[in-house]
C-alpha cells in the first residue's frame, strides 16, 4: 500500500511548477497591474474578474505543491527556496493588486449590485464584494494599500523565523530511560512516549528533553513572538482597528462577544476539569499532578493499530449515521497518494488536511499506531470530505471555507468514532474507562486547552496594545496565571513548562486561530447530538452547511446547521457535558 503523497497529481514535475510560477510573474502580476484605473467600467471589472478566476485556479496549485513538498522535509533547502519564491510572488501580486479595493469601493455598493444584476455570470464574486464593503472603513487609499503590501514579507517574517527555528533547525535530544532504552525525543513522538513511560522519572525526562529546547532559545522565541505582535500592531494602527482581536474577527463578521463569551464560560467553569485531574492523581497514586501526566491512561490499551486497521475502523464507524455519498467521499480522501502517513526525518510535525480551489485535498499524518492516531485519521478525513463537498457545491472562488467552520466536520467524525467504539459489544471495563477518558480528554484538549491559548493571545495582545514590552518573561507569566486559573496547576513547579507558548506553532503562524477549535468543537458537538437523536433535517442541514464552503459568513453558516454561537448557551452545554462525563468516570472507577 502506498503511504506517501503523490504530489504529481498537483504538479507533474518541477518544470510544471516553474511554468506556474513564471505565469504568476510574467502574466498574473502585470495583468493585475494593468487594470489600475480601469475598474470604473463594466468592461474593466469583467477583465479584472476573469483574470482573478484564472489566478485562483493556477496559483493554488503552485502554492499547495510548494508548501506540501517543503513539509515533507523541512531540511531540504531547495524545497524551502521554492516555497520562499512562491511567497515572494504572492507578495508581489498583492502589491500589484493594492489599488483594486479602493477603486471598487469608490464605485459604491449600488454600482456593484447593478453590475451583478446585468452580469449574473460574475456573481461568484458577490460574497467577496459584500465582505469588502463590510470592511470599507478599514480599507485605505490605493497608495497606502500599496505601501502596506510592500511590507507584507516583513509582516510575515515572524512565522517564517519560527518555522526555521522549530522545524528546520530543530535538534532533538536523546535520553536514556530507566530500562536502558535510548530515546530520541521529537515533537512527533513525545506524547506517545510519555503515555507509555514506565516511571514518573521517565515521563519527566521525556518532557524536559523536549521543552529544554525552548528554554535554551527563550530569548529568541520571545523576540520572534514580539515581532508577530509588532506586525499585528502595525496593521491595527494603519487601518484603525480598535484592537488586535477586532482585527482578526471583523473580516468574517464574527462578533467579539463570541470570543469573550467562550473565554468567560471556559475560564469560569473549570470545576469538572480540576476534578478530573484530581481523580487521575488519586487513581494513579501520584503525589502531584503534572501537566504532562494528562497523557497517562487510567486504563491501558495495549492494542496497536496498523494504518490499514485504522482505515477499517474509520470506515466501519461511518455505517450508522452517514449517507452513501459521504462514505464514498471518505474513501476517496483516504485513497492512496492522498495521505502521507508515517513520521520521517525533517517532516513537519502534527497533522493537517490541505486543498480547495479545485485542488483535491491531501492529508498529512505522523502515524504511530495508537488509538489517538486512529482519531487523527478520522479528524483529518473530516476536513478533506468538507473540502470535497465545498468543491462540489461552490464555484472556485467560494470553495475556501473559513477556519471558524473548518473544525466542525473533523470533530463531528471524532464524536461518531468515539460513539462507535463505545457501543462495541466486546468492550471490557478497561475499554470503557479508556474511551470515557478519551471523550473527556477531547473536551480538555479542544475546548479548554485551545480556549486557554486563545485567552493567552488576548492577554498578550492587550499588553502590546498598551505599549508594554514583550519578552519571554512576560509571555511565560501570562501562561503561569492561565494554567492556574484553568487547571489549578502551578507550572512553575515543572521545569520549562512555562515556555509552552513557544511550543504552539499556531500562535506564530496564524494568530487568533486556536480559539476556533473550541467554537467548532462546540458547534460540532451540538450538531452531532441533533443528528444522533434523529432530529428531522439535522443531517441534511449539516451536509448543506459543508456544501456552503466559503459562500457566507461563518456565524450564519453554523446557524444554518442549528447552532447559534452568539449566545453563551452552546458553550455552557459543553461544560455540562464535561461534568456528566467526569461523574460517569468517577462511578465506573469506583465499581
């Protein structure tokens, strides 16, 4: 079985990649620039829109190919150079296009609406135009937009520096465990190794081997994050946003109350979370519960799953709730050539699904054979199926759905897989404990932990807005306070844990991204409960939401599937679910 990506399905060769990049430089960039001053007529708009369709189709392939190929081996300098060339080309394209928004805004919304009425074949652009007019007060004139575009490479420098320091230049440490085994600790294997560690000292050694890397480079990581915030502040001041939070929410019309309600509910309803960790501490006979102890299973599952086993479990779990169309799409996205399965030297850590704009989705895994890896397969497959539905339901310009809805399909699959495994008749008490803990850990990791990290970003952003200096000490102190508030754990007692902010790549790559794991989890949990309960139209509404892709504002897309995230109630429902599950676990352990 082929367990590696076949990227030739995107670009058949380096030559094809070069042709695509050359087209961007020689045709797309000068072509876009040529419409400057010409968007005041229907003819000018038509030409501009036609070119943008072609750009979306061609450049997505070039970008996806370069990015994914680089992720397979971050040590490969040639691939890194090709990716950097793509980034530069996109920066140049953005600079060439900087006049467009001000010119279109000058036409007025009535003109654009009338244009779409006369030329319905270009209504693919209507949502994009609606978002533009919604953000009108933050769009500058053409000259200023051009200046900002020229600085875009510098604005993204923080994420690039982080990638080089954390992946390309990473130097994993090798330790000797209590049984004499030598272990090279990496981001890809450390949680798996902590879970299986035989002693408390081994867990500590594994944890410290990983996190010492961030301690040794704490000043550099602190400065990189400071530069990320500097870029955010430059955007805020240039455009007139009231806060960094507003800057990230406004474009998709996400009310700030969605974020603040989530933070308020999660940070003030932590009793069940703290009770769960105390249950674990007592049951496992630990003197103190450390943050890395959360990976210990209350009941050991010694079962290892081959990748083929994982695929079968995932496919079998779909037999209950899903339609034949969904099941076919699930097999399509996991077909050979579309999944890169196993860890490899230099390969990007973690997992993701990538695709859209008429590019078939691909899945990256770092599969180790644990049950968590089976859930990761289901999770990323959910993303890829969402992408297929979006490609099926929308034109190319409306296929790329927002991050806000992205995690719904992935966690919906996880809810279903968990239920499927819990219902298996051959389940022992240990199996039940293991899976019940899995359900609780999902809420801990996706709802509470991601909200904590979003809360951290908010606190750091407020300090930057107040003009306070940002360094590793400031960032670590925020994290110390939040771990105490959410978990009741003093991470100052854990060597290096205060640098967890440097461990989380999303904080550097995509600011104010992670909270959306929690909002999506909340939405998917309630949608799944409606589907499981057989609520009329629930599954159809869910699939229709997936087919909406990026054609509407995300809050409204989620509402169409039956969940209103502008209120506190959905978030409170998650905390009540947490309370129920922890109580059930306590009863089961007492039997």
